[in-house]
C-alpha cells in the first residue's frame, strides 16, 4: 500500500510539474508576443513621424522657393524696363547735346556775321533755347527717377538674398534631421548585426563523468569532454562542473545520470535557481526526463524542447529579416524624394537664371552648390547603409537556407547484426539528399559542415545493454539500459561538430522495439 501511494504521489507531482511547465511556456509566449507588438508599433510610429517631418519641410522649402522665383522674375522684368528707359534717355540726351552744339555754332556764326544780324530771328532763337532748357530739365527729372528705381532694385536684391539665406537655414535644418535619422538607422543596424553575430556563434559541449563517485558539494563534475565548441573556459567547467555563459542566447541542456542510489533527487540549476529536476526509483535506475509507463510521453517531451528552440530561432530570424526589408524600403523612398526635389531645383535654376548676371546670383549659385554637395554626401551615406543592409540580408538568407534535420524511427522490432540501428521509417526530413543511404545503412552522412545535435530514444526489454552514439568510428556518447528485463525507454543525446562525409549513428546489440525507438538529428 505504501509503495502504491508513493508511486501515485510521484505521478501526481510530475503531472503538476508538467502542467506548471506548460503554463510557464504559455505566459512566456504571451509576453514575447506583447513585446514584439509594442516594438513593431514603436518602429511604425517612428517611421511615420520621420516621413511626416521630412514631407512638411520639403513642402515649406518648395513654397519658399516658388516665392523667391516669382520675386526674382519681377525683379528681372523691372531691370529690363529700367535698362530700356535708360537707353532711351541716353539717346535723347545725346540728341539734345548735338542740337545745343548746332545752336551754339549758329549763334557764333551770327555774332561773327554782323552783316546779317538784321536777318536773324532773335525770337525764334530764344524759343529754341527755351525749349532746349525745358528738355534738359525733363531729362534731369527722369535721371533722378531712374536713380530711385536703381535704389529700389538694390533693396529688392537684398530682400532676395535674405530669403535665400532663410532657405539655406531651412535646408540645413532638414540635413540635421536627416543626419539624426541616419544615425538612428545605423545604430539599429549595428544592434541587429550584433544580435545576428551572437546568434550565429556556436557554443556546445558534450561531457561525461570521469569516475564513479559521490561529489561532496553535490555539483556533478563532467571531466571527460567528448565535444566542445566555442567555449573559452572549458577548464573551469571541468573542474567546477558549472557551465559559465560567455555569449547570451537560448541554450538547451540534456543530462542523464546512472546510479544505484535509490530515491535520490537531481536538479538542473541556473545560478541559484532550480529550472529542472527529477528523482530516482527506490532501487536505483538510469535517470531520464520521464519514467512513466507510456514511453511516447517521454519522446514527446524531448521533441517539444527541440521544436521550441527551432521555432524561437526561426521567429527571431524572420523578425530581423522583416525589419531589414522595411528599413531598406524607407531608405529607397527617402533617396528618391531627395533626388526628385533636387532635380527640380536644378532644372528651375538652369531655366530662369544666367550665370554671372549679378553678384547676388553668384552667391545664390554658390549656396545651391553647397546644398548639392550636402545631398551627394547624404546619398553616399545612404548607399553605404544600403550595402550594409544587403550584406546582413544575404547573411540571413544563407542562414535560413542551411536547415538540415531528420526524425526517423525503427521500422520493425529486431536485433541488428552489425549493431548499427536502422531508423528506416522517416517521419520528417529537411535538406538531406542522401536520405535513402541513411534509411538503409542507419548512418547519417554529413553534407553541410556545422554543429549538429542528436537525440535518440531506444525502447527495449534487454537488460543491462550498452548503446552509443558514434561519429565515424569514435564514441561521443554512452548510455545503458535498465538492469531488469522489463520494458524501458532509454534516451541518449549529444552535440558534435561534423565535416563533409562524416558519419553519425546509434550502435547497440540489444533487441530494439519499433514503435517507440526514434532518433532526431538537426543542424543548429
């Protein structure tokens, strides 16, 4: 009765643990979705504000430019009228001078010719002289009026120069806003590149206990390292038994302990917090994540962890890829708008102004050239950002294409003569060309080099049989079945670096059940 109560309580405790794990994963998923929604909303709002500010500034600049163009056109027309009037007055003055010289000459001749003084019509001469004086006075008045026109022209030129300065200041403000926007984009790209770089770094270790012992500090030391990749402090791990994280990210841990000490608990701890635990049977056994009578539950639990890891990794890459597409689209739109506006300004200036007409126009041309140089600089920065974006997109595309995975099960219950287990019933496979060879030989042949994770579950009633994971001819992971003759499901897993044509397979001489004996291999 005590044993039955213990087993019942043990099963209820595991069910509660499993339910807590499911609720915790749901809460984490909801929080992740909310954070993603908030970040997406903030990003959209920032892009909308940036586009609205740039559009308003361009419209104001274009309005000021149209006003300046109208004023300059009126100024040119007034200048042409003034020049025509001045030429006309100059011609009249020359004509009056010639007439005066003729009259003076005639008067001199009349004075010299005393013999004909009687014949001169003094009244007519006086009338002509009076008329000449009136014309001279009129010419003086016109000349004063032209001086006033020149003064008004100068004042209009000064006003135009002030408007050009104001336009330059507004363009400079727009340039400052653009620089701020570009700096934010560069910062976001650098942050994403850092995340992509960290995500692409591979960290893995497979290790075993060196000798049978009881650890005084209760921390299990796995001193025999089978595989290690990307770990600088491996000596600390071997001596202390504690893996110290050097690169942040999502990590998967799988542990199996063989013991004959019954009713002992073992834990997986992060810093000082428990994140996983299990308990041994009263007589001692090979510790597994789940020892219920239904082996399918055990297999489902391990597979779910791997699927969650791959799903979260794929979701992160999809988010980065989508952000890059939206950022590149915004940069292209902004570049096209700037090019269009500056092209319109260039055409208008070429159509309405002639170089070297006035000093004021030369200054205007110089300011326009400065603005054009600033635009070219901004265009170069946009091109650099575009190239960086394309590089990251290419890296993400390559990462998305390098997906290698297979899940397969034993086709029929049997004992394999060469001890190599054939998982001939393939449940799913991605990116594997030689799947037929894997089904017939039981050996996974690497086609793309990289870091791989293998997880196998062997269902058997053969007691005290060893089974192994081998890379080529080297053992990289060991396990053993229960000592009794009852049915048991026995897990084994490892991470390993594979090169092209390396082989990876499971080896055992025990009789294997087909229903619940499966293997999963995935490139991480």
